[in-house]
C-alpha cells in the first residue's frame, strides 16, 4: 500500500524544524552553534565550545526527531523523494560520522527537550534505536553533550544510569 505523500512531507518539515529548534536551544547555552550546510554531511550541527583550558572543541551533532524512541540510523530519506539510484545508504551513527545524536522531543506542554546520545555509547549498545524511557536520564543532560567524546566517562556514566549493563 503506498504511503500518503503528505505524511512524508510532514515528517521532512518536522525534521527540518527540529534541527532549527535544537540549534536555537543550544545557541542560548553555547552561543557558537550552527547548522551545517553540506548536503553529504553525516551531521546537522556543529557546536564550538571553549574548554576550561581555553582550547576550542568542535562537536558534530546529528539531530533526530524523538517521539517514543531515538533512532541511530541515517542515510534514509524521509518525504516524497526517497528513491536512490546508487544502492544501500542506510548506516548507524558512529564516532566516524558524528560525536553525538541529539533527539528533539516535543513535550505535552509544547516545550522541547533534548536527549544527548554520544556515538561512542551507540557503538557500545550495538542497536539501531532506543526507547526514550531507557535513556530518560539523558534528557537535557548537558554534561553528556559536553563530554560526548570522552568514551570512558560516557560509558561509565551509562553504566551508572542503567543504560549499559
């Protein structure tokens, strides 16, 4: 049965809107945040932040709409134009493709929450998605974003939170 093209169009618009929502929320906190305008990029946002030692760090973030779960896959096209001519493009986010996946979740009151899922944790989980209930402690956990490239810290914290065994 063919999908309703409007549902795909709505999903694409929601995805673009969530990228802007994430940039806006992050910009208020970190200031130097930008959408990436590179069509073949595996990430949507860069965050440039000064560490305590004065060195600038660049965090590559992939934004995903998060309703009941957070997907870790990319390369699949939403919307009405989803045919590929060059083979399989689906991939799971990893430390090679981005530093963190940010799930944008619209709360019941119309506000938004951000779930920060470091890609080193995605690699450790070895799965394509996770329930928001399982990662509830990552909601608006800005230290997880800031330390997303510190693999040992992230995996230890994930164990403490019960995300990893």
